[in-house]
């Protein structure tokens, strides 16, 4: 086959065409991968969000007519939600619950991950045991806990035996403790999630900085605080954010154990939204409430993304000189 | 008018024709049906065989199955797919079905107090025509069938009466030492309480927390506690709305009811604020309670030695009443009153309706309400009160008490928006019980919330509903 000689001007032009063609192929490939997600968004999420938006701006009283005949009320429902003290309390309870349980999950999960970071005999057995709570259905967690948390139940009994005191806490009936009870159950249920993420993070930490610190005579404590934790910051942030978002949406345990009570001690956002929508059948107010909560969650996610990017940049900067040296 | 002569031949042919027609399917049984059950079968046959689908909690369904099997044998109508949902979660699911006009369930088994809400949402099939076709009659105590009626139509068939009766410990009351101490202290006889005040005094006197014996076994959790409040409120002459649908809770009768309701804290278990039936029934049956008002099915549990340590140790009687109006008035409550309702959008609504009538016959439901193991369906029909298996399950004293309480039984808020109204009151009562809200604010806050609900649902619509609510209220002050 005869090969035509290319002029010096034609060579970069051909290369640029190839590059453009490759870029198009990469774009097509990315689009193909994203297509199911886009389809899911367009066909499932968009109609639901649109309908919910419609309800948020229309007062539909379920007993009086069909939803398409509902009266347009503008922003009245949003105003009604934002001026509803019960909603405000529900936001505060959810934030307190999510913060407390996230910190609890993280601290215990990180501690377990640190203990499990280096292999030892029986490692796999402990690993299985530690992730078991996450595999337990939340409602089962609630009903099992209920039996253990009565005033005369085994939990108070064990604490009394260990401390020698007559420990008589009403985990389930005291409105000042009820939310803490759910938070403790949440920590038990979801610590494995933080544990797995932190274990993966610890496994990915480069060994060189730790070895260098050891050679320089740094204590284990100092290595942990000054080498490992800074390197783990993006993973820590991810573990905290994901757990926090999940905790904000916690419903099954709270509902199964308390249904918002005693009093209104456990009326968190998901509980209040459920009650508004399906107990009081205020579908429109429930929709407006859900939108406000969605905006709150989006704000939290945006802050989290911003922080994650900042962490990534700082890590990149930390490694850049080593890369140049290499 | 043209005059037509009838020949002897035509007369004989007509007679033969009528005789033949009488034996055709769908006509014969009607002509010959004698009992209500036979008439129901006859009417059901005309609807054709089908397996109907339903939403029902399995503890209710299990004892119904032999009765359903018999109906299937006789008519070809049985129960196919079933969604097993707790009676407490059923209202939410039923309303979702109503809003989507779903034909998924042919029948739903649910608290009948949801009838106004579900009928207003257009979900319920009126049963009047089916009742007429089968010449069905509710064999119940005075006016209890009004619990199934709304807006001039009948919508449900009860399967579980769920009336509250009074349980008082016989062994403690009859103890000579207790009798003497009580007489010495109060100058009056220790006996089954007639009023709420007597009940509290007795509970306080006999309780002994050091022996894990508490005065009260009443529920005070957010989900159920409100049921007890209605009894006190109604017995004090209260009714929650005036004729113009303005809330009338914040009245002396209402405050009296809140006061009695909250005093229970002195005599109930410290964890009662979050306890429901799964916690309280075992305590009653195991002897940790002096007295309480509870659903009538607990008679069966107490009597069953495999589930109880207190068999024979309880007096069963009418719930306490009040002299608040100047004369003694007793008011019991039936909630949740489990009933079968039929979906208007169902393609098999006739079959579902006739199945409901079959299950709602007093005679057919005797094995259902007397099942000692699956004890969720409680006696409600006059036929039950005379049936040996039912008497055996509840004891004669239990049956007498149930019957008397039915004479003074009232519904909770029997209006469109029942759950909204009830939960607002329940939340405020629960907050007051645990100290989150001052007792004086319970009724004021509830009235404010109710006014908003009335505004949303519509005052004129609710004013129409009031007639059905009032019709369901008992007429007797004290059982005969």
C-alpha cells in the first residue's frame, strides 16, 4: 500500500483531529455511563419533585376534592411552615439528634477502625462482629432495645451491677432522655458505617510519612494526631457528612419506639413530616415542609462539598513537592 | 284499559314457569331463605364467585378463615391476596388508597371511626343496597349500628367491638384486712368504683410499688391515652363541639377530664408515658395492677391460665362514671372499632360487601370472637352474649360487663378529619402528662389547633357530619 507523505502543516492538523475525535468518544462514553442516572432523574425524580412543587403552591384538602382542583395559594404554605413553632422544634431536634449520633458513630467507628487497622489473629471474626449492627433492620433494633431498656430491664440492671448504684433511668418514658435513647440506638446501629469508611481511609494512608515520623522518634500519639489525622481529613469529612445526612432522615427507630412521644420529645423532622402528611392528611403542607427540608439538606451538602474540595486541595499541595522530588 | 282474559292453559303454563324460575340460580334461595345467613348466601350467589383482596391485620384474619372458607364453599366467594397491615397503620394506607382512587383492595379492615374521612374522600361503597338484598340486620346493643353509619348511609360491618370495661382486682378488694383499713380511713366500703374519683382513691389506697403493684393499668402514651380522656369527658357531660362546630373542649367538663386524666400519674407505673398494650396487658394479667379500664378482649387473656396469673381475680364491670353534671353518667368507648369497609373503586365490591355481611352475622362471628388464642376480635353482637363458646371465653361476668358497657358506649371524634382532631388532643395531653405543657394549656392549645383543622376541612361540611356523630352517642346515662 502506498503511503502518501504528509506535509509539516498536515501533521499537527491530523493530530488535532485525532484528539478531537478521542475527546468526542470519551464524551460519548461518559454520557453512556450517565444515561441510566439521567433517565432515572428525568422519569422518576422530576415528576415527583414537580408534583410536590405543585402541592406546595396549592392548598389541597383531601376530603373536599381532587388534587387537580386545589386552590393556588402562592407562598402561603411555606410561610405557614416557617412560622409553625412545631416545625422549628422538629428542626432543632433533628439537628441535635443528627449531630450527637454522627459524632458518636464517628468516634466509636474511628476507634474500632484504628484498632483493626493492622491485621491480627481473629481479625475477620471481629470485623464481621463489628459490622453486624449495620445489617440489623432498624425496626428490629427498636423492638429489641425496647425490651432491654425498661426501667427494670437488663441495661439498667447491668449498669447497676457494674456501678453498685441503683440505676433507674427511664430510657423510654422520660421526655428529657427519649431523644438520647434513639441517638444511642442510632450509634449502635450505624457505627459500622463509620468504621468501614475509616478502616478504608486508614488502609489508604501512605506509610512513608508514618515511617519517617517513627524514625524521627515521634510518639504514637503524636504520629496519630500530626500525621494520620491530617492525612485522613477528607475521609473523616466524608464519613461525617454522609452519616449526618442519613441521621437527619432517621425515621423507623424513632417511630417504632416513640411515635413522637412521650409528649413531643421525639417529634423530629421525618416524624413531623410523616404526621403532617399521613396523620393529618395535610398533603400540601407536608410537601412545602419537604421542600424546605430539601433546601436545608442541599445547603448542608454544598458546604460539605466545598469543605471536601478544600481538603483535597490542601492534600494535593502537601503531596505536590514529594511528587516533584520523585 | 284493555281487558285480557287468562285461559286455563295459560294459567297452568304460568304456574309451571314460576315453579321452574324458582329453582334457577340466583332466584331459588331468595324465595326459600329463612335465616339471615342463608339470605346473605343467596344474595352473594347473584354477584358471582370471586376471590376478593383486602387489607387486614393477620391476627384479625386468622380466626376468620374457617368462616370465610364456609362462605367460599357456599358461594364461591373467598379471600385471595391480603395485605397484612396493623390496625394502627391502616388509616394512613387506606387514605393513600383513597387519594389515588385505587382498586387494589376490595375491602379494608380498619377502625370504623375512619368512616367519615374515607367516605368524604370518596373511597367507600355504601352497603345499604347489599344490606337490603340480603335483608341483613345488625344484631347489636341499642344504637351500636350507628357507629357504622355516616351521612345517612351504612358503610361498615363490625368484627371487633373493642369496648372498654372496668377491671378491678377481686382478691385485693375482698381482702378483709384491706376492707377494714379502707373503712377505717375513708368511712366507706371498699368496693368496685362507680366514679372516677372512687377509682383513683381505691388505686392509691391499694397500690404498693415496692411489690411492683401499681394502682392503674390505663394507657397514657401519646398514641392511645386520649381514648381514656374521652370517657371521662363524655361522662362529665362534655361534647367536643357546639352546633356551629366551634370547639367546646375548654370548658369545666373538659378541665375536669384533664384533671382526672393527669391524676393517673400518681398511681400508674413511672414508664406509663410510653407504654402501649404490649407492655400493659401482661402487667394486668400478671397481677401488677389494681384496676383499670381496658378493652374487653383482656377478659379472655385474664381467663387463659397460659397467659395470666390472675384468672378469677378480677371483677369485670361498667367503667367508672361521673357526677359532674349532678347525676351519675357512665361513658365507655369503642376505639379502634375494627370493621370491614368496601372500596367503591373495586370491581368486586358486591362480593366484598356480601362477604362482610357474612362475617358480620352474629351467629357466624361466634367462633371469631371466642378464639382464645387469636383474641383480637372482641364480642359485639347480642348473639355473642348468649353463645356458650363466647361466655366460656370471656366468663359470664365478663360478658355481663361487656353488654352493660355497650349500653353506654361512645365513639371518639366521629367526624371527617378524625385523626387530625384526635392527634392534636393526644399530643397536648401527652405533653401535659410528661410535664412539657401546663395542664391549663392543654384544652386551649387543642382548641386553637382544632379551629385551624375546622377551617381547612370546612365548617359547613363538618356541621353536616355532626348529625352522624351525635347519632352514635349513647342515650342512657347508666346501663340498665
